[in-house]
């Protein structure tokens, strides 16, 4: 049964993990967002009590 022979499959597993651990994070870290988020204004809203008409 050739699928039980670990010789070619171990190298495929090791190389695929090397791609995931080296190449993919480098591409993700180099990504820049087009619009940097700006902080929201922290001014508190002025609230007034509402007198009910009844």
C-alpha cells in the first residue's frame, strides 16, 4: 500500500507547513489598509430630561 510509505508524504507535509509558516504571514504582514481608522470624538452628548405631556 503506497499511502503507508511516509517517504514522499512527509516532505509534502513539511514543505506545505513551511509555506504556511513563512510565506503566508509575510504576505499578511505586508498588507496595508487603504484608509487608516481615525479615532472617534469622545465628546459627551448633552442630554436633557424630557417632560412628558401627561
